[in-house]
């Protein structure tokens, strides 16, 4: 699908130009020239200034499906600098939550955009001071105000979760921050119960089709797992000693019977941390050690098994499912394998300077873990628990895998990812990929190199089966950025006809920073 | 002689101190800031002397609410820092105005000391912690000293005992 000239003209409305001009002026002040000349796709990483954004009646290219009604919330690092100081790592940025609201009538969709920074304790204090006051995950800012607990450093920048009508901006080291779902105004840290105040709460809770929420948190050598009801009550939680240090565990997966973690061989050099290095610069990667597969029984959190596989770093999982009798279950896990931590961190720092990292790939992986089976794991590592691990790999460059919300924790067939197609040295993704795990069929669509495509979530089409039978009968909805137009957009694809290209793109009259994760909630 | 707020370590203080040790290891390895502190209620209520020559004032700011009590623990040596206070003073948080409160620190031993302040919001006599032993109630140190992934060093929080002088600490 090509952009219509009349659409392009609409985008050139005077107001939009004025706003983009202001954004460019801001960018210049941050060394924007480097971003623009060497890697235009990195320009949004310069960040916003902390202002709210709001735009109504967005320009729609193509046709938004009539059944797509609701709000797509998205979170990501939005503010990257204060005064002369700039965060050095993408993960540091203060959380900007966007709400894309799809309304209007049949054939006449109306889309509104709103974005507000999460008013964390840190954000408010630093906005008032006009400079950074607290250490960030990857930037060693000396503490200039009291650090009370993990929430003192909470930037609420990673994902969102709506639970029983209450919207949350998620980080992973501390509390979920509750927001007003309509205005995005910050209500404050969510306290599930007094003993869970300020606890780490990951940005990747898993919501099963019945509304049950599973989540976890890590801190130092300890982990916590939570089971939360659809009404937002913590039904169970358990804190336990992790089998290995767990300074960096971003996501997990749930199957019918298990919670599954891949714990990479990373530990923290406490001396370096105390010596003033950032949390991230104090992490040590042990390439010769194993990544631990931690499998926890959903019915009894104290039943935990640990398996081993060669060192690998994983940020994101697609899904998991299990089969077989108790004690001899086979677990199926799909995920995206990243690169070794030092490499990932070097890249994430480069992009914050506006420099293209050397081309690299994160790739799809499919694990089969036969628990109780005799024999060593892959590469002859002796497993801590009896079991056999088999890995299948694909070589496409992908990240941010998603599955249909109807199959979370159930056997699934389809996985969707942003992917890079013929991008050469350009950073990021420009396309989407659908994998049919049963047939092995791959379907893709790619924009040109001027487009950066972000995570796209599955939105079930109204009227399709609610259970597993409906899997894949959905739209893919996510965001992107056009480097030439310097505008951000939302794109909508038919997940059953991905290669046909987008059904619609909805254009902002400005750009927004790249985000990490989002969720769509039907009206 | 009338003793002023000089207490031996209470049972709860010992418990907190032992938590402090594990908390330190935990917090050193996480984004969490400062672990449990020794600010804890003495078993006997302190009697505040008004005649001590080494009386000082502590001006607290940033008190988030009028609930509960403020616990001030004073330490005399690096070895005893956050473990064994030489004085503990309590004040009702309801006396705060606009987040500010003036607390008298009576009969301080001469020399150089360091203190920590905790806002015991629920009034249970200790600094509450969550299930991962991270503090969930506000606290601060003299000089507004901050630690880097742990409490500040004793030296960073040192102040000179000077009769009639005022210290300022922010709980924000």
C-alpha cells in the first residue's frame, strides 16, 4: 500500500509543521545533528521534554476496521535528558504512556492520541529541580536526594496493564504505577497489600483467558511470584531464594501448569556498584556458565525445578504450553534469544548517542524440555534436575514476540514479531513476521528502510471464537516511525493476511519516542 | 542523674539490625536503596531533659503525613552505626505542620555524632519492610547523606555536637 499524495498534504498542516519544528529545535540542543546525519532512524531516541501530547481526529490512511474500537495503551522511555545530562542507556528513560483511542462510527473511524509522562516520585522531583537527582539503571547519576527503596528509582517505563478497570504503568524493579485510564493522570504506586508495598513487579505479567494474572519480580538473589485474580486481588505470592543471582530477568512464560524462567548467567559486581558504576555497568556476564531454566508449579510455588542450558540472554517470550503426565511433562517454550549482555548493552548505549550499532540479530528459538527424562542437556552440561532440552532455531532478526491473548498459557500455533527485512546497517525493524508453528509457514510484510516498526499486539476480531479456536482471527496493531516524514503512526494489519500490507495507518502530526510494550483494551 | 533517651538496644532493634545485615546484601545487589535501619522505638519511653547543656534541635522537613511517630536514632561510632544507638528520641508526627517538625535532642554526648530519622507511619515502633525486606516507610540521615545502593557511611552523616545548634534533615 502506498501513501496517497493527498494524505501527505494533510500531514503538512501548518500546526503540525510548527510542532515538528519545535521538536527539531529541541533535538538540535541535544546534539541532534549527529542523530539526523548518521542514523535518522534513531532520532526519536533523543527524547521528549516531559510535556503532554494530545491530538484529535488523526489522519487515517486506508481504512480502520469497523470492529476495532477501544484504546491501545503503550509505554516506553520518553524523557532522556535534563539540563546538560543525558541518560546513556535506552532503558533509563522516564516512562511516557500513550493512549490511542479508536472510536467513531462504521466507516468513519475517529482516532485520538494522548501521551503523558508518568508522574513518579523521581520524575516530579527531577522536573522541579530541572536536573536528574537519582541514579538510573544504566547511567551512574550520583544520588542527589534520598533513596528510600526501589520505588525511589522507579521510572515506570516498560509496559501497561489494565486490571479490573484500573490502568497501570509497569517497570520491573518496583511498584506498578496506577494511572487514570481516561486522562492518564498518575494516581501513584499500586499497593497490593502492606507486605507487598514497593515490591518488584515485572512489566510482563501474563493474563490468561479467564483473567487470572501471573507475575514475578526479582531483586538481588531473591524472586517473588504472584497470582492475581481478574478483580485485582493478590491470591498468592511467594518470595524465595533464586537458584542463581537474578539482577536481570525481564520476562517469563506460563503454561497450563507451570511458570517458566530463563535465568541468564549474570551477576552483580557489588564493589563496582559501590564504586559509582551504574547498575548495568556493574553486571558481569559469565559466558562459560549455564542459563538456568527455572520451572515453578503454578499449583504449589514451593515446587521448583532447575534445568541448565548454554549461556544465553533472553528478554522476551512468546508463550509456553505443556503436555504429558505429572513428573514427565514436556514443556514447549518459544522465545527470542538476544545477544550476550555486554554486546546488548554496548548497542543500547550506542543508539542513545545516535550511532548505529553493527548489525546484529535476536532470533526465534523453540525449546522442548522433557522433564524427568534421563540424559544431559544440550552441550553436555549436567542439568540440576533430570530433563532433556531440545532447541530449534530460526535466523530471522526479530524481537517483541506476541501471541493471541486467547492462547496465553495454552497450546498455541501462531507467533508474530517485528522483523528486519533487507535493512543493511539500519537499526531496528521495518516489517512484521507471522510464524505458523504447525506448518512452519512464514508470512511477512516489510516497509522500506525509511520506516521503523515497533511491537504489534494481537487484537481479536469481534465475533470470532473466544477460546483457543479463535487464535489468529485478529488484527495486528502497533506503532511505527517514518524517518523521512519525521512522524509516528499506528498501523493495523489483518493477522490472517499479513503480506497484504497494512489495512490502515493512522498518522500523528508529530513524532513520539519509541516504546517498549503496549496492550489493547476493547471498548 | 537523669538519663536522657539513652537506651540499650531493644529486642526489636536487634531484630532490625540482623535484618540490616541481610538487607545490605540484598540491596547492594538491587536497585533498592537503603536497607533496614536501626531507628526503632526503645522499650522504655525516653525522658527528655531540658537542662542538658548539649541539647540540639532537629528540624525535620518533608514529613508526608501526620500519622504515626518520628523515630530519631543517634550513633556515636562507625562500629555502632545503624546498629547500636546511643540515644533514641520519639515524636508524634501529628505535631508536624506543613511537613515540618522541630524535635529536641537532649543530653547528647559531646563530640561528633550521626543520626538517622524514620517516619513510623503506622506507629508499630519499627521501620516497616516489604516481603523482600526493603523499607516501606520514609527515612533519612543527618546531613541528608545518601548512600549509593546502601546506607551512607557514618562519616558522611557526621555532625558536631553543639549546644543550641539546629540540624536540618529532609524526609522527602
